[in-house]
């Protein structure tokens, strides 16, 4: 592998963090998941052969690890609620008005909760779409057809819109 693991991890840290956030609400468990993802990426880099972009390859590893994590966590405990620190940290105030920050924070929290509530395959498709991947790249990461990605994305969008409108 031409690039150093630390450099690759540094370049994709925010992306991997967003993936972990879409699967885990609890901050400490999310950090553990992020560490698991980093380890899996490190282990998987030696198998990278350039068939896909490095970003797509890393996302595939991250999502596979996250799906495994969710499967284990569902068996071990109830789905966690976001910590207060998560809500404040996620808002990212564009405007410093307290009302705006609070409203934006509630919107982000509601959206993350709605995304986490999606079935795993829809969650993967939605998260990868939010990361800017094309249908073809999402299909490669998830092992689906391009058409199936479109169907799942449309269903996920409809579900999210219903949940967001009901809250």
C-alpha cells in the first residue's frame, strides 16, 4: 500500500466518524466502534487491490464492521439514547442564537435517531448517500445492484420524511 495507514486514517477520520455516528448513539460505545473500524481498515489495507477507490473500499469495511457491531449490540442491550454531549456537539452552530442552536440540535438529533431506526441495509444506503457516493459505488460497498440501491434509498427517504414530519 502506497499510503501510510496513519495518513489514510487521518484523511478519512471524519468520514469514519460519521459512519460510526449513524450506527451508534452512545458516545463511549461509538468510540469503541470507531476503534474497531480503524483496526478493520488497517487489517484490510493489505487486501486492497485498487478495483474500487480507496474511499469506497474503506467505507465497505466501515459499514461491514458497523453492521456486525449493531448485530452484537442488539443482542446485548436496548438501543441507546443520545447523550446530552452528543446533541450539543452535533449541532454545530452557524448562528449563535440559543433558540437557533436548540432547534438545530433537535433536528440533527431527530434525524440521527430516525436514521439509526432504519433497517440496516436502508441505513447503509442512506449513510453512503449522505457521504456523496454514487449509486454504483453504494452498490459495490453493500453488495447490491444499482437498481436495488435506488429502491432502498427511496424507501429510506420516505421513511425518514414520515418520521421527521411526525416529530
